[in-house]
C-alpha cells in the first residue's frame, strides 16, 4: 500500500505528464496548421524553419528547464519531510 505522500507524488507526476502531453499536441497541431496553410512551394522552407526552432527548444528544455524543475522539486520535497 502506498503512503499518502507517495500517492500525492504519483498524482503530481501524472498531472505534469498530462499537461506536457497537452502542450506538445497543441504546439504540434498549430505547427502543422501553419505549415499546411502556406503555398506548396513554401511548405518545405516552413518545415525546415519549424524543425530548427524545435531542436533549439528541445535543447533548452533538456539542459536548462528540466534541471531547474528537478532542483525546485527536490527543495519542495525536502521542506515537506
């Protein structure tokens, strides 16, 4: 049986994953709409631009945002215990 603290952590992680999935799907849909709304001869250029920005944001998330969130979560967890 899970302790209430462990169950709360599980529910927080599940909520964060749901928000992340929603954000990803929303951005993916909007990007696709932007690319498809352009004339056929400009779609390849738009796709290249969006991929470039996607790589930049993934690197930012991996090296800057995720470690900062982990640090904040660790501090919060330390305060609770």
